[in-house]
C-alpha cells in the first residue's frame, strides 16, 4: 500500500477525556475515530488489526471443533423475557420498539438467542456436544463509556455457546476452551493470566477470566507468589486470616460505655486490642427487581467489604450506599451496629467470623459496645465470603503470599450449567430416554477490546509498538525525500520485492518532510522502518526497529535477504 | 467436517408465509433461521456461503483500490439531522434513545457517517481520490418484511463511498465500480444485467442497478432486443410513442357533451379515435415533510402512470391514492379533469405530450370534454417523464423492441455528486486554492441478499443447487450404511484425502437411512455427492452431480483422480 493513497489521518491532538495510552495513540495514529459516546469507527489501520485478531480467534475456535454462525443483532425482547433477564439486566440492555411497536433489544450477549436456536432441533444426547460461536458486534449501553475501546458501547466480541449431555462433558469443553483461549492469547503475543472470577450477570457454576497484565488495567487481580493461583479481586479467596496479637480478656459478654468512639481504630485503641478482634458493620442499600432494602454486612474491623461478594451474598441486582437518615429510619444506630439483638433487617457475616470467640461488636445502642461476644448460634446461611483479599494475605491453595497486580479482562469462560436451558425449557432425551435440560457453557473474547489491550501492553511515549502478528503493516519504507529520484526508484523496487514475498508493506511516498514520516512511523508503531535517504549514495539504507528504536545500516545488496531473515 | 457433528438441522416443514424457493429451501435446509419478522440467524451452512461472498467482494474492492473500514452501526441522529435525511427517510430508519435520552439510529446506509469521517481530514485535492468501504450489517425497518433474505430488516451489505475533486474523476470511479461489480457477479456465477435506475432516497445525478435475472424477481426491467439498453421500469425511457391511427378531426377547441363516459375506452369509442389522442388525469395525494396535497398527472389515455417517476416529478416523499371526496373538496370533477382552466392545484404532463395537437381532454365540468386541444403555452417545468414503459415500446437508443423481464436487485452504484458534501459542509481546496465540496459516489452490494439470489437463480423442485464458488461444501460423501465397516473405512479415507487436497468436504457419517442422507444432499444442494454403498464390493462408488442429478460409476482406484479433475 502506498501511503500517498492510504487513509490514515494522524494528528497531534490528544482526544479530550483520553488518559490511557491505547486510547490516545489509537486515535492520534488514525486507527479509530470516535463518532459518539462509546462509539468508534475503525479506519483502515484499525480494521487491519481487527481482522488479524478475528482471523486468529476463528482459526483456533474452528480447530477446537466449534462452528461459526451469525445471530441477528436486533433480538426480539420476548427471548429475554423468557429467560427472565429482560428486567434483571439493567440499563446496559438497550431496548427499543420497531415501527409496529414491538419490543426489541440490541444483543449485548446471546445466551437466549442461542438456546432458542438449538431448542427443539437438538433433541437427543446423540446430537451432543455442540459448540456454536459468532464474531459479531454487540452493544451495551454503558453508564459511563470511557478509555476508548476498553469500555465502549459497540464492540466486536467472539461469543461461543456449548451444549452438553452432562456436567462432565461441559467440564471437558470448558477445559478445552481454557486451552484454546490460552493459545489465542499466546499467538497474539500477550502476557496474560487466567484467573478465578465472579460470574456476574451471566451466572452459572464457575468461570475463569483471561487477564492481560497491564499497568493501566481496570481490574485488580491477586497472584500467588508460590503457586499458580490467580483470581480477580471480586472472586479471590485466601487462607483464613489469623492474628498473633492477644485476644481481648473478657470471656463473658458485657456492655461497655464507649462514648465518642467513631472508628474501628478508636475502638481498638480504647480496648487496647488489635482491630482483628472487632467486628464492623457495613450497611448497603440492596436493589432488587421490585424492591430495595437495607442489608448489613459484618466483617472484621481489619478487613474491607468486597462489594461484588456482598452483592452475590444478598443476591441483589445492585448495591448502593445508604445514608444516615435511611439507617435511622430502619432503627439502626450508626457507629454502634452489632448482630446481637438485631431485628427486622437482613444481615450477613463474613465466613471467617464463624465460631470466633471474645469479639467486640456494636451494642445497637448509642455510645455502647458489647465485649466478649462469641459468633455462634447463628443460621449457617448468614455466613458468606464477604471480604476483600489483600496483598500479603495467604494463598488458600498453598499458603504462599498473594501479590496484587493490574489486569485487563479480555476473555471470560463460564460453566453455565442448566440456568438458561431450564428457564427456557430447552431439553433433550438422555441415554435412558429421560428428558433433561442442556448443560451449557459460554465463552467470550473481546475482539475489538484486544486492539486496545495490545497497545496498553506495548507502547512507549512516542506511540504504539505492534508485534509482527498484529501490526497492520510489517514494514514502513520511508523515502526521505521523494524528489530524490534514485531513492524513489530504489524504494519502489524494494516495495515491489517485499510485496512479492507476501510481506505487508507500506511505502511512505508522501510529499512530506522526513520528520513527519518518522513521527508517523513511531506513532503508528509498525515493527520496522526502512529509511531510504542520502546513504543510498554509498549503497546504504537504514533499518529501524520500532520496539527499541535501534538502528542498523544495511548495504543495498543485502536488504531483501536481511529482511527475509527478520520477518519471514 | 463430519455431518454427525455438524449443525445443519434440516426440516420438511415449509416456513409459513414463504412462497419463494430461496426462502423455503434456505430455511428447510438449515442455512438460515427466522428469529423475528425480517430477522434471520445464519447457521453454519449459511455462514459459510456468506463468508464466500464476502471474501470475493472484499478481494475485488481491494483490487480496485478501495480501503476497508468499519463504521459504528449505532449512529448519532445528529449526523442525519445535518444532512436533512433524519426527517425525510421515513420509518425505515430505526430511531431510538439511549439511557441518557440521546437520539440514535441504526445505520441503514452510511453517507452521513462517511462524510463526517473524512471531513476536515481530507483537506486538499492532493489527498483525492479516496474510496472507503465496509461490509457490515445494516438495519431497515421495512413496513412488510418478506421473501426471506430478499426483503428482511437486518442484512449484510457492502457499502462504499468515494470522494473526488471533480465530476470527471467521479465518473472514472463510477465506471471502475461498474466493472468491479460486474466482475464480482461474474465470479459468483450469476446471470445479471446492469440497468438504468432511479436514484430513490439516496439521490444524486445518476445510478445503475445490478439485476440478477430470475423468474421471481421483485423488479420489472426492460431490455432492448437489439442493443445493450436495459433499465429498471422505474427509470426506463423509450423512443417517443407514435400512433398510425387517424388524428381526431377538430382543429379548433370545442366543448362536447359526453354523458356517462366513465373510462378512456368509452371516451375513445365515443369519438371513434385511438386512446393515443386522449389525455387522462391521474390524481395522487403527495406527502411532503410538513404537508400533503393533491397533484394531478396528465398522460396519454393509452399510457399508465409510473409512480416513482410521478413521485420524482413532484418531489414528494411518498404518493398515496386520493379518494373521490378529496377530489371534490379540491374542486376537481372526477372523470372530467383537464389541464385547461385548472387552478389552485399542482399538475404535471408527460413530456411526450408537449406540443401535441388536437387532443381530447376533460373539461373540468361534469359530463363534458374538450376536443381539439393543443398542448402548448404551458410552463416547461410541468413536462416530466411520467409514463410506464411497456413491452414492445421502442428503445430510445436504437429503436429496437423492448422486452420485459424480472430481476432481483443485488447492487446499486450512484453518482451522488455534491449532495451530501454540500449539506454537511465537507470541503477541500482545489488546484486553484478554491474551496469546493467533494464530488461523491456511493456503491452498495447486498451480501446477505446474494445468498438468496443465488438460489432464486439456481434451484429445482428438490432444493438448492449451489455452484462450486458459493457451495458451503463442494462434495458430500454419503456412507449408505455406517454399519458397513468397509464402506465406513473407505469413506473416511477418501474424506481425509480430499481434505488434504484443500477440497471442502462433508462426510455424512450419520446413523440415518440412505434416503434421509440423499434428501439432505438434494435439499442442501452441494455440487457433488459421492455415494459409498454396496458397489464397494465391486470396487465401485457412485458420483452424483447435483445440478442435473446425473450419476456416474467410478472405480475406487480412480476416485481421487476423477474428483481432482472435476473440482480443482
């Protein structure tokens, strides 16, 4: 491709509201362009990268035996009503009416559509397993679209759905997808970890997220220093926390006057004990489909509430902060809430508190705490995993130290089990002639998101640094001065030769200053630039490697041979 | 691909409301499935065909120097307001609000988005020409979706937009696209004609439609028997019609009492002249953005009004029938409307009537006609091309006879000129440093529609007949009885060998009766079936060609060699 005819409008202007390198560089280099909040056009450079990712995803999915389909983007709302998600999914689900006032949604994911597709067509266990996938544009009406392609509203996703006759076969496919996703990300040249994850609105019995490690990642993940345990902070587990400080003395319950105690720290200081032995209450307003109510979460004074865990514990659609007046209306005493004698309100305790002895808790009375409280005689269902795992907590698997890192989610695989098939009455006959609901898995990978992730993971202060697999062009031949006829001729010759070798090459034949061309090379981030300039008089050209901007002088006779070695 | 693992759920049930072979067979054979009115899922078979068409379109577009992009499907309404089409486009434009109550549309076409993309980035004639295209899903909220993929709401289209410094360069690109589209359709193996077309809602100064000839085509086209003239009936022109019958005698205007004359035929009989010498009035209600009004179209008694031409003549958004009460309210005298003395109403005359002499027209008075009327002294703007060209009319280019045929539109190329660039202030500096609006072309080809068109053009009573270019698989190896171990083994061997040769092969290894497998082969329409059955005892297999269902016995030793000759 000749640059003089190629549409790659680069700019020096940083898009407003852009803070992440991938957002800034992809827009500045003319890979993508914003057309509305969370809506992007892919220009030729961006489209080329997108196609490369798409091709690798397709190749690996096909190799794994999955079959590609294409489901309608516009989806009848009735399917979502059938599964029960129409009301549950929230405002991210874009709903609209057509000219005949029928209800539709723009598909953000396609569990329902896929179940509907195979329902009544796959009727026997003999037709299973089956794995169908698509690589299509999706829409989620994000509350706050930001970070360019990382949190946009219209995005390209590969979503696959598998159907099985039993849990074991689902597990086999889940493991196969684990390998497939790992291979895809390896081929894309990304540094990733598969982590334990929360299943969120998709639901199901287990899931793994694929995280690319990157400084600007939105997600916190915990990695064990010692073993292969890795988890999203929303789902991370730890070995039960212990404390080597002394336990409070009181071994029977008694009420203490604790005036002006406003924080856990003050409380611990007051009793001269470690915060570990106190229990704090965090009150949230839980939103359900048809109601909202206050819920109290009790955790150790030294821990923090993990909101996703808390939300899962009380099965709410969403958790919101509660203000003091709401607490008072509910009969709670802010600052002095404890589970003893607490009535008419839902509450949960962190599971590490079960059977703990001699704890200090609020007395549900202003300026009073209870001391010497044992966490016993409570309903088992109240104990849930509620706390945020932190750096230096211990690994549940091996006891090793956990470290915190930042990651960007690029894939998520789920064991859905029978959630959707049961809700939508999608059945088959098993070996014994019995009717069963399908066991399902679903597997998503963010194709357009990966364009940005690749740059988050690989850039410098000048711009993008693409690896050879993803680069829109492998090499950029820069003619320093197009009025130099010799250089122009030689460059065109090399251009032709490289093209004949099947190498993707851009020939910068624009009537621009050398500096402009170099800046574009660095900003757009092609792996190599071959500069054809004055050195040609001595039969020399310069090869620049984008990654480290290292330079190498090559004799004109050896150019093709040298590049073949590096690139092919 | 092994059929036992492949998802191609065929059925004997004809989808309700389906009348066209492509609709019936593509659904029955499991290529597509309807999920809502005008909404289709593509199953693996359909997706494979779609990908083949897409790949050929992309290859030819790239070869012609166009560059692929991907514009956001969800488009801000503001772009459509800027061009003025937001109100004009009608209900086919699906409008909706996002969670923040901002207005959006689902892109049915992307002139606006594409102009916005290059605006302020292409600023000089030196950056021109530029041709950007995309192959993406579009949505049109059709009033009456029908005919399967032929008139659906969500569809895959290749839409390209070119930008030029002047009309000449636009014409060069238009001609290049003419050739490109012709080559695409040739490669797809379709019998097509490029015809003169109406530009419709897209607008512009000229356009050509690509029509695949097919019995069930929605469009009427007129083809010259003698030269290459071809046109959609909406745009067809003819040599001025003549009549060798005698002209009415009266050579001065006079009023005749014509009671009980209710039709043109009665009128002609009454005066004993040919209908050619009468002028009839057709009254329509023309709908505009902010008003609607009656418009009268005068044409020869022997002609019919062509509605699209009439609509273009009065520049209405839509034409509707007017009822008698509306005519009376407007002061018209139904059955006796003539242009002489007609006041306070818009009217147009067919251009062939200009300067006609001694005509008979309505007198605008009940039971009276005027005779001996010359069509003179009328404003030039009132004369428009209004009549429907018919079979046996004469070709405007060569005078040959025109023949009528049925076609299905698969592509449409437009010279848009400066319509959109002017409306959206998209300018560049020309060679003289003057600001000019871009000259634009746009070029669409219906990718998902072509899947159906291929079957409309090629099927029999048993099902689809795919050519080798489009077939989802080239050959279907049918094992008559999978319990026959020898046959099973040999079939798998041939399957492997053909795959190694890069031939797309389906191995029907299902535990089904032979009849079921043959029916599926005929319904799905792969070019070849290789039946491996009892003949294997004599080292013989049977090759069936789908097109004519001809059979050929082949010795097992020669199978690969024979197939290589036929397929590669």
